[in-house]
C-alpha cells in the first residue's frame, strides 16, 4: 500500500468523516517523513476503511491510543515543530474518532 494518501477530501463522504480522513492523511504524511513505517501502515489501513465508510477504521484508530507502545507514546526524532504537529493531530483525530464512534 502506498504510504502517502491524497489530501483531497472525498466528496461522497459525510463532512465529519471527510474531515477525519483529511486529518489521518496529514498524520500519515508526517509519519512518513519520519520513517515510522509501522504506524504509517496501520493508520493507512484505517484510512482506507474510513474512506470506504467502514466503521472499523474508526475503531482501529481508537485502539491505537491505548496501552504501552501506543500512538500516544510516539515521539518523532526531528524538529519540535513536527512533534507539536504530531501532538495536535493525535488530539484532533482522537476527538473526531470518539465522536464518530458514538454514531456507529
């Protein structure tokens, strides 16, 4: 699977789902830049499901946030700006995922 996804929102998706997919795309691009391929793979897999309107993608993302070695534990080896972006995206994605999961 390609690690870099298009940033263009899917016009057939509900706006909240499209926004979620856009944030996931931003995260994949950031993580790809830092060589975190296992995370890129997992998030890309969830992104594909989200773009197909499959709720499993939302649940897959939520599961990435729990326990040791989770997405919350990730720190990028690079500029502080990239880690700030990572922190922001993680927060935004989690909030969106929780809201979408409530509707599943």
